[in-house]
C-alpha cells in the first residue's frame, strides 16, 4: 500500500475535496480497494458540464448516478457549473437530491454565453430550501414575483454586463438576506460593456432590515461599483462589516479607492469598513 493510502479517512476526504470536479473524485475509486468507497463520503462536489467536453446526456447521467450513490450524512458544498443544453428538469431533480443529501451550500453557476435560453429555477429552491448561497450569472433564471424567503447567503459574479440589474433584482426578492458577496470570478468571452447605475425607486427590505455583511473581491473602483457600495452603506441599517479588496497593483489607484470609500456615509453606526 502506498503512503498516501495509509493516511486516515478524514485527511483523504480533505484531499479529495480539493480535486477540480466530481468526475476526478469518482475516478480515484480505481486506485485500489482502499479508495473505492471514499468518494461516496466526500463533502464537496463540483459538477461542470464543460469539463473534458463531455456530451451533456452523459454528464446528466453521471450527476444523477453519483448523487444517488453518495453516502455522506452532509455535503458541505454542491457546486454546479451549467450551460449548453442544461434544462429546468435536470435542475429540479438535482435540487431535490441536494435537499435529500443535506447540502449546506448550493452553488448554481450558469454560463449565459453558451445557452440559447435560460433555465428557469424551480420554485422549490426559493420556497422550501433552508439556507443556500447561490452564484448567478443569468438574469432571467427565475420567474418574476419569486421570493427567496430562506436565502441568507448570496454570491453574485460581476463579470457579465447584466450583473448590476441581477443584483438589484435578487436583493429585492430576498427579504432575509444577511451576507452578500460580489466577486469578479472569471472573465467572459470578451470585453463586456459596463452597466449603468440607476437609483432604485425603493430600498430592498433586506438592505434595511437584515443585511449584515458585504464582501467585494477584485473591486475595480468603477463608477457603478462605487454607487453600489454607497447605496448599501447609505441604507444598510444592520450592516456590521464591509470588506473591499482590489487586485490592482497601482498604489496611487488603491489609495484613491480607499479615500472614496472612507468618505461614504454609513447608516449603521456599528459598520466597520475594511479595504484590503
């Protein structure tokens, strides 16, 4: 037996959780008898329908089969990267499976550039789920009038041009949101037009009554980004912590960002603003 196989199960499961996709995790079962049952207990699974150019029908079958066989009492993170021909029927089945597997963090990432029409998320996601953190890149992923009563943690990617409209829509429909994260994540297929900020006619309920933390990674200091931060700081009654980080290496530019943010008004007297 090799030295890695002699490690305790808990450590091996942590190692398997670092593999890029669930297909890589399942593939380890062929290493030896010692590894055969381990993949079924891994607490983090990533399903990417573009990985290795797998035909979508085979990808869908693999997701169904592997989730059915999974035996961990809790899955900490279940992450889907979806595009191409992904349909609402598959998503509905996988969300039901997530509920049965006691998933604590569900991430649905859609690639709008590779899908002719957006997949509509089933109502079970925003009416019957416990606590989900969702990453969206599609504006029309759920019907108008949907309310995410149970959504408390939300991550939105800012790499596509419609991210700002999407953000305001989801904030409006998530009355109990407590933590918001905005991240660049990855670049789209080409240069994206910058969105234009428009002051909403009403302040989302969550911004006034429940939002406690805002985290923004790879902040660029663009005009619409400054307006979003200013809006949340100006109206966030319950804000406790706002963390902004930039990947810029220009010290003068970062100093200018710090100055602009520092002078923004804050509604919450306990809000702590950090720039990294």
